[in-house]
C-alpha cells in the first residue's frame, strides 16, 4: 500500500492558508478574488513542477493531469479553493491539496497508472461572491444555464463574466469535465459535522448527498408604537414567529432522529426597538436521505396554522433537491481502501452540497470525508489535524490505484 | 369660546403632506433634509404673513411669536416637522399645524392675549436620520451634551453639525426656549395608540409620559452547518431566543395589564439559511407609569435563565427613563377646556417619548392627544380626521386663553 507524505501535505496546508489569511486563524478567499488567483497561481506552479499538463475550461475550472500508461479515460480528484467570508482552512481547499498530494505521491513514487490522473479546481463552489453555489459544476453538468451564471454579479456590481475574463484562467469549453475523457471522480472533504469525531472514525465513506427542501415562512402582523399599544390589541409578527419556530421544532423533532432542520435566516420589518414588528420572514431548511421523511417534513410545514396570535402565516418552497446516490463501485472502492489501510470508518451521507453531487450525473463519482474537530465549518474554528487529512489522502490514492486495475 | 377653522386646518394638512410625499399616502421627511427644509420654508412664510416674529436658536429650533399685550413671559406650542422613514402625516407635524392654526385664530379673531404666543418647531425629534431622538429638546433642556449631538452622523456619514450649518436655520443659543422668556409649553400630538378610539374619546388629557426601560438580550450559541449537524448536538441561538421571547411574554404578562413590552429589533449572526445561528441580540422595551411595575419588569429580565438550549443568556440595560409628570395646573387647564367645549375626554399617559417630557423639566408643560385611527403610527396608515384634529386645536387654544387670564 502506498502512502502520501505528512510533511508534504503539511507544507501544502501551511502555504495555501496564506492566501486570504484574515489574521484570525481563518481566510476570506472569494471566488476569482486576488487571494483566490494567488492560490491558483501556486497550484499551477506546483503542478507544472511535476510535469503535469495544465488546462482550463470556459468556466475557468482548472485541470492538471499526470499521464497514464494507456490510452484510457482518466480519474479526476477535485474540489475548490474559494471560501466563504471568514471561512476556515479546510472546506474545499483540503480536497485540492490532498489531490495534489496524491498526484505528487504517484509522481514521486513513480507509480505507473494505466489511466491519467487529473487534479481539478472548481471555480466558485461557495457562491459567497457570485450566486449560486456550485456554479461551475452546475454549468458543466448542465444543471445551470451558463448565460445566467455569467450575468451573476457580486456585492460591488462586478459581473461573474467580467471577473472570469480578468482572471486569465478562462479556457475552452471543449476542456470541460465529461464522460468522454474521464472515467470517474473522487472528492475529499471535511465532514463539516460532528459524527465522525463523536464516533471516533477516521474516514467517512460517503454514499450520497441527502435530499433537502428550503422554505420561507412569512408572518404578517401589524406595526404599532411599542409604547402606546396595549399588549392585548397587538399583532406582533415576531412574537408569532417565535411561537412558530418552537412549533416547527416540536413537530419536526418527532419525525426521525436523522432529520436536520434549521432556521438560519430571519428578516424582521421594520426592526426598530420602538415599533411592533409587522412582518417576519424566516428560512426553514430540512434535510434527510430518505425522501419519505422529507415528504413528512413538507407536510408539517404545509400544515402550519393559518393564523397565530392575530398574524397571518404562509410558507413558500424556495427549492429542493432529491437525494443523490454515489456510484456503488466507487463507494466500495473507498471502503476497501479504508479497510486495507486499517482505518476506522463508517458509511455516511453528506448533509451539505458538493460539486460531486452534480458530477455524479455524468460520471461515476464519490466522496471521502475526514473528521471536522468540533464539527465546525464555514468559520475560523474549522480544523482537522494533518494526520487525519493524510488518512483521507491515502484512502483516495489507494481507491484510485485499485480502480485503475479494473 | 373661540374655535379654530376646519378649512384652514385642512389646508395646512394638505399643504404640508406634500413635503416628502412618498406617493404611498405617507411621507419621508428626515430632519434637515431638503423635504424638511421645504416644510420649514412654508412654516416661516405662513407665520411671517401673520406678522409673527421668527427666530431660531443654535439647534435650529424655530420660534414664531405673536406679541402679547403685556410684558410677560409667553406661551409656547410646539412639536416637530421631521418624520421617520415612510412615516405618516400626523406624528409631529399635526402639533405644529394645530399650533399655527391656534395662532392664526388669535390673529384673525384679534384676540388680545396678555402674554406672547409662540409656535415652535423642534429640530430632529425622531432621531431617524441623526440619533438620538428628541435631540434638540434634550440639548436645550440640558439632558444631552451638545458636542455629542453635533457629532452625530447620518447613514451617509453627514455630521449633524454640518447639516445644521447648511440648513440656513442655525441661530443664537440665547434664543433657546427657557424659563426666562416663557411661561409654559403645550404640545398637541396624535395618541399613537388605540385607547381613545376604543373608548370613543375626543381628547386625551395627558398627565405624563410613562417610565421605561430598554434592554438588549444576548443569546450566544455555536454556528455549524445546517446540513451536517445533528439536531441534538446543536446550540442554536435563534431557537433559544425564540424560547426566551415567549418566556418573557409569559412572565411579563402576569405583572400588570397596563404594562407594555416589545421586542421590536432582532439581530441574528451570521443570518445565513444554511448556518445555525451563533448569536442573537434582541431588544426589550418595557413601559409603565408606575415605577414599581417597571421594577418588577426589570426583575423578570434580570432573572432570565443563564443558559437555555445550550446557549448563554445575558441582558444589559441600554437606558431607562423615569415617569415624567406634567404640570398639574396645565393638565387641569386642558381638561377644563375639553369639558367646556363639550368634548369627551379621558386622562391618559403617553407611552411614547415627546419633546414635552424634556421641556417639563424647565417649564410648566403638558400635552393634548387626539385619537389615532386604528392606533397606527410611524406608518402610512397613520390617520386622524381633520374634525378630530380641530377638537384638539380648540382645546389648546382655550386652555391657553384660560391660563393667560391667571
């Protein structure tokens, strides 16, 4: 069994954390920003040093390829270099760095693979600068309209299309990831949750990405002066919204212990301390791998009371996604590689969305999770010890080498 | 008994509602904005047409005075011309327009008062552009530090001091309202609540302004990914905040039926639909005329649980004010004038703050309320029929004339 290098992986992590360093232990590296372009430059430099052929497609996705011994479609390992605002040093970038480390191990150890091995960087996975998230994998796999993606603007009014042109990384559409040139796709990622850590597992063998629904719940009350309106005559939208949030928790908690649901965003109008709120809108995100449980959650949301504390209640679905199942053969290959290396592991579903879920539509694909300390993600506390990251790299390397023999 | 003119008052209301008209039935007329300056120009023009002497003080408060027959301190009727964003056509401006109408009646009817009668416009009562609210009455009565008021900036970074200079209305500090030149102060205002309407009363004889406390309650949880964090391991600050809001309502509702309390403002961080909220801060405003009830409300707030659903809870007092009692003689004069006119009335406390509460510290002062349809205020629905406004003007006129004879 081949193993990657802890020292080399540490060096990669230490180097890439400087691109967008916020000085607080985390990074802000928005897609196609100067910080993200600096990270790309370092990626290209290191890949070229290994003699890899580097190309880009029309969405500026980067492909660095080690040749294979036979004329066969190749393997791709990919993730993203962009982060959320005040994000951490592992979400996305670790998938790129471990892929680079796998390639470097193949190159250093002179492993002769039958198939080419490509390390890939997806443009704009987070969607923090240009919406939507997973933009480029969405376009490349036909989920998103390219023209709409190009027209997406950031908070300063910059169009994604112009940022793409200015980046210097825009290439030809014919270079896109696809079923012709490629055999399959692996993506290593931190779990972004506490399950592996709580169960003391080294590796998450990812079977798929859970289905989800996203609703906006609207509560309409009446604004009046906080000092002059008797309590009994009020139609306070925030009071009613507080009741609704607790009601939703009570009802959704009864459905299934693995159902996760979140009110992460709330908008209150007019949001002035001396005015009774007239309007509250809050998000409700619910996820589960079983479509039946999602359907039950939707029933709960649709059957909210029409009025509560004098306020009008309504709920509108914003979007949903069905559960994505990864390729059984690739999932098994990851499991076998973990087993052979002697790592503890468990099968798991991803609760978060990843580029791999779109790739799964056009190629055999799967993911490998490594534990997130404290389950934290999208924050400066995001952390995974390099030894734990290395376990994941070793699993990816050996799953590829095993699949390459088939 | 003298009476004001319905037609003239209607003309004033119709004219002044054009200054800052939002086209939706309301106005946005922020302090010292072009819209507010246009309203001031109209005010000055109309007052000068009656031969009134117009002057301003160092906070750009406007004073338009009809002379009296004797060398005595004068009466002041005042309120403000500025509004909140998307405010209505009655809060503040009605106090100025009825005062102008009272002066116009005295002038037209050639009523010989012993004392001068001044109509006053306070600068920046709302505090919607420059914080704090009631800025100029606060400075003139020594509640606020003038230097801090001058340094207040609006959302575009404009200093209040610069807006004051640019307005053309900045005058001398020696022109300020004070105990030397003035005998007492009347302020007519809409109730901004539903009590007069519900009880079918024409006039509110305002005894004082209720005491209040304002707290910020902080709930600290932990941010994690909405899709990957099992429900049982979450420390969701918005869930805990929802529980707290209901707990506060339950406990405060038991204290006294006249206690009003409001959570009007909430801030959630990071406020993203896919992230469990880590921090929630919400306002709690509580008001009652009886300091003992306020003290009980403060006890409830101070005795919130220290932790709830895994989150840390704390509460900090932002400010408070004691109940302000208006001058008994002036309150009686208003009541007598209402009674003589045959209007229905009730004694009432103001739940909202008004410039009159600061003036009460330096001069005998009181207020007159007219009903608010639906109790609405600080919104485009704000409305009081002109007939009902006229009742208030008549009460103010006759209370002044009666007091003038003393």
